[in-house]
């Protein structure tokens, strides 16, 4: 014998409750995030660093005179006071390395010089075989 419990209804999805949940999630994420648009990212080409001054300096007596490489704010390179191009710097370093690769090299960089220019000169010195490289600071 079969018991009739009434007429059966098809199951339904509660759309009202689903819409409420989606609306709640939408509001949560809108409040939790920031709508501030950042400006276009600027590539960092220079470090905002003011080079420190040295408190003391040591100079070894009787040491060979260093080859002085100066770099100004615009990245121009000077060898012993005369301006040279990158190719000229490469030629001078090659000539000096052939004479004496143990000669000390001193790099004088302006405090406003982008660090990339100093690294480029360091790379050229190391490429030519110089190992006694120092950076000059103001006292």
C-alpha cells in the first residue's frame, strides 16, 4: 500500500538568498580594496643617496701614484683631469694595464652622479685587470 503525502514540488534554488550573498561579497571587496590609481611606475635610474663624507683617510707612504678617474654629474669621465670618451677611457685603461696592472685606480665620483656611471667605470677597470680600485670621498 502506498501512502500519498500530497503533491510533490520540484526543488527550487533560492535566487533571493543567492543574490543577497553575491551583493554582500561585492560590497565587501569594494570596501576592502583601494580605488586609488597609481601613477605610471617610474623606473628607478638613480638612487636617492647622498654619499657620506669620510671621517679619516689613510694613505700608504711610498705608494705609486693612483690613476685618477673622475666622473661628473652628467656622467662625463676625466682621466687625470682631461676629459675622455668611453672609447678613450677604454684605451687609457688598456695602456695603463699593459704598463702596470697593479697600479692603484682611484675613482672620484660627484655625489650627484648616477650610480650606473660609476659601476660602468668599475666594470671597465676590472675588465682590463685592475684589482686595486678605490672610491674617493670628501673629507
